[in-house]
């Protein structure tokens, strides 16, 4: 089953404009937090990445803003591995406000694994191909699995 991570964030003053509405750049920070948790669920722990100098690098980001989030909102960011190719992969994210079940934003990011300092493009791990949404029944099945609480995030 493909991992589905969920992490919570609270909208802070520095996330908003003078009207208390979340700035578009703050959504990228929210996604970055979720993507880091997703990388760990996929076997790319932060310390190990630093040790072996192999990193997922963002190549493209697409965000569809659906509704405004505001100062003080509690948001949930879900993330999953959406598509796997030979040397790149897509992660997808959904940001919601649970108190009123509002979809705030949807995001997709294309990434590649790079070995530093050479900048060499690496193939994605073979076992990730079993997570490919096109080849599996998608992340929705994961939602029915039992949740494991770990480090403030929920990994399904």
C-alpha cells in the first residue's frame, strides 16, 4: 500500500497578510513539512539523506487554491506518492480545514533524486513503483488502514 501521511499545522501570524489571510507562499511551507514526512515514510530519512548525499529535489510545483485559510486555522495536510517514473516522481498534497471540512488547496510536485555534490540524476527505488497510483488502487485505500501515530504525524 502506498503511504499516506497526515500532518497538522496551525496558521501563525507570519503565514498571513495584514488581513489575516494565508499568503500563497505559506502553502509551500506547509507542503514542505508534509513532503519531509512523506520522504521519511518512503525510506528517505533526513539524517540518512545528509549522510549519503542523495536528496529529492523539486522540479515542478502546481497549486490550486480553493478557499482561503485564515489566522489561527488548524489545517491538515495529507500527502502521498502519486506517480512514479524511472527518474522522477510526483507527490500530491491536499490541505483541508477539518472544523468545517473545507478543501483549502491541492498541490502536486514533481521531484527527482539527485546525488550530491555531482548532481547526478538517480533512478527512483524499484519498490516505489508498487506505490504508483496508476498501478495501484490509490491512496484512498490507505485511509481505511489502521493509523500509526508517530512524531506528531499520522502515517497510514
